[in-house]
C-alpha cells in the first residue's frame, strides 16, 4: 500500500534509528511537527500542572494518601520503600502472567534476550497494571520531573510492558552484545520517564538494567559526538568506558518491589545481558503530547480503556486529546 507523502518522509527519516539526518536533527524536526498537531494539548498540560495539579490529584484519589517517594535528581530516583499503592497486587498479578507465559521461546521476529509477555487484554484483566502506574504518588514524581501532566505512551516505547530477560533462547549468548544490550539514549521523546518495577529479586546474574546518570551521560555524549550525523546509535562498552569511568554505571539490582524512575532519553542505559537467572520487570513509559519521533504516524497507537467515572487526571494520562 502506498504511503501518504508525509508518512513516507517520516518513515525515511525514522529508518535505522534516525541516522539519515542524525538523531538530534530528526528529534528537533519531529518535535516541531508534533507541536503543530498537539502543541495546544501540551500547553494545557503545562498549565494544569502549574495551576491545578494539587486539585487534580485530590479529585483523582487513587493512593493520594501514599507516602511521597522523593524527586528525580540527575535523571533518576530509586524507591525501595515498598510503600507505593497497588505495588503488592501488581507483583502478585505479574506472577500470574509469568506462570502463564514465562519461559517460552520468543517469536522469530523478536529479540531473543528480552520479550514482552504482557497482552493488551491484561489491562482489563488486572486492575493493578494501570492502577499502580496512575497512582497519585507515581504521577507526582513523574509530573514534578517533566513539568507537565504526562501521557502514557501509545507507541514507542510501549506505555506498559512486562518484560522477561533470559539468555536461555539467545543464540548469541556469550558472544558480542547487540541492540538494547548496548548503551544508548532513547529518542522517542525528551524528556521522558521510564518507571521500572522489579517483579522478582534481581542480581548481577539476572542481566540487570544498567544506566549512567545525566551528568555522566552528558560528558559521554559530548565526547562521543552522540546523536550527530554519522555517529552510531549503539555504543559499545569499550567506547563508553574510554570517556567515562566504568564505576559510574549503576545496575538496577535489588529485591522485588524496588522501583526505578529514569529519564531514558538523557541517561545512557542497556540491559538484558547474560541473564542466566530470568529477570522480570514491569516497565511504564510517560511522554509528552509532542514527541520527538514520528511513531504516531507510522504505528497504530494503543488505546487504553476509559470510563465516564474516571478522574480528570486519569483521563489526561490515558488520552492525549483529553482536555481538563
């Protein structure tokens, strides 16, 4: 089927991780394009955060009395209080999905070292999957960092994933790392917030998600000319550790229920290396209405279930076009 000219251009610019113009140029171009389409929504979300966020949270409820977990600094925040609303139920429901679908070979077209074992129907089957992501303490941390009421991503990265990382079915295990096993910065939006929840205990033997704080990432990006034209998107360890100290890398290990908030567009990261012990985690992605990619032109956006009883804040996070 022939693509619309705008989609055809977007597809060409997006090919091979935006290498045609360079990632920085393509991100800026996409941001301007998406501002033409959704700039009003973005401005309204900024105003809602600045002037009525406390009211929106109070109306929202959904764990509004939960203890505050702090603020993201240097691009990240680790919460090990195990106090976030719906966390225990999220872990229990995650175990149901793991029992049903975990440990199976990936599809031929997927990555052999990480797969998403959640299904869209799980959002209606398990209330905790969205209730946790949309709890008031969660949205406070994310909104305080972004400076606006966010949107749960509908394209890339997926707004919600339950990922299994394992070397069991990886034919390349023990060899060279590739794709998301290498350092990179996400280019789908910036800033954005990933929220990662460990559903089981994670050790170094589980191929943990590993990242560099913003301060270290900025130094590395400048030294490597990262995101410029003809610069590689994936960065091997040898390159990365030639410009920063290996000790600055932070592996996300710990007991189940640990929660990491991370700006994956500003913090270099990798994961799923040599996961001899399978790693299971829930991943959420919060973005702006005006993304820095063209994925909403090229993919069919996910639609989240809503009801008339939903709070204004819940509807804003689940629907880009909703006006509070």
